[in-house]
C-alpha cells in the first residue's frame, strides 16, 4: 500500500488507519487518537511525503520516530483509562506522547537529548496539549518524585528487565517495553498482580534504538 503522488494527506491517513486496524489495532479510542494526531508535524521536512507511511523514519540526533503500527500496538497494550497517569521514556519526536495525551489524564515524558525535547515541546504547544509534562533526564531511572504511575511506556530498548521502572508502577499498573540488547528485541507487557508481582507477556519482535545511560552530552 504505497502512497501515490496525487494522494491527499487525508487519503494517506485514512489508508494508514485502515492498515492498523487490519493488523490488529482495533481499539476505537486508539484509532481515534491516530486520526486526531498530525504525524506530518512530527516528521522531518525531508520525509514529509512519507509521514503517513507505516514505517519508522529518522529524526535528529540519530534517533527515530516509531512505526505507526508499533505505536498503535504499544498504546493498545497499555490499556489506558481516561484517569491514567502515564510515564513515557524516550520522547523522541513526541508523536507517541501526543497519542498518549489523547487517551490519558497526564503524560510525563523523559528524553536524554535536549534538542529533541525542545522540538517536541514546541509541537506540544502548537497542538495545545495541556496534559504533557516533560523532563530532560535519564529515563532509565524513572521519575521517582511523580511515582507511582498507572502506566509506563518505554520507547527505547532496555537491556534487561526494567526493575527500577517496575518499582515506580502502581500494584495493578501496566508497563510495556522493548527488552533486549541486540538489533531485534522482544516487546513485553508487564501487568501488576496487585500484590507486588507481575504477569509477563510477550507481544512481538521489534527494532528500537537502545535505552542509553545518562543524558547526552552533545545537543
Ligand atoms: N516515542 C518516540 C520514539 C523515539 S526513539 C517517537 O514517537 O518519536 C527513542 C528515544 O528514546 C530517543 O529519542 C532516545 O534519545 C531516547 N532515549 C534513549 N535512552 C534514554 C534514556 N535513558 N532516557 C531518556 N530518553 C532516552
């Protein structure tokens, strides 16, 4: 389903959303969030033509804006509720953050590149997303001052079980993260059992940039 040059952005968006649904992103609230979030705003100028393709694209600082299908799958797996307070690790372009902000009460998002965070913040202002709180910091350590969270989403690959982040989750909370050290990782969902334990579920294989330690020294 490649884009034709004469397609309007609306046609491309509608085609992408149909594609997401056919691949199992069926939650109507999640699909509506996609409809209401202009991916072209989060896509670099060089890739504008591809903003509504179902593919990951390069952004500044050697990072990527995630593939829409994976954003849909992860968002759906979080089983958000309108009252949820969510922590997102890896703001990147801010696209996933904007989708979350349509479905949750508050979204806390952390990024280790100042440049990316600044650009994402400008987009949140432009879209008037009043429920997003940003922080330039190492997300692997979470955000203890704001914990516990109802939901945590990690959009960079953690080398192993993210114990520090799991400790910042409510007892019945949900955390979704790509886990693994190699180029291909396993997308996992951890659901709190309400008694301090977690039920672990494997969702699929994914390719994310690594979750790195500390903040970036370069811009
Ligand atoms: N959700 C983003 C995907 C960004 S890619 C989007 O939709 O555009 C992953 C991001 O995680 C990158 O921007 C990277 O800089 C960031 N990241 C990696 N390790 C991090 C860490 N320890 N703390 C905060 N952000 C981190």
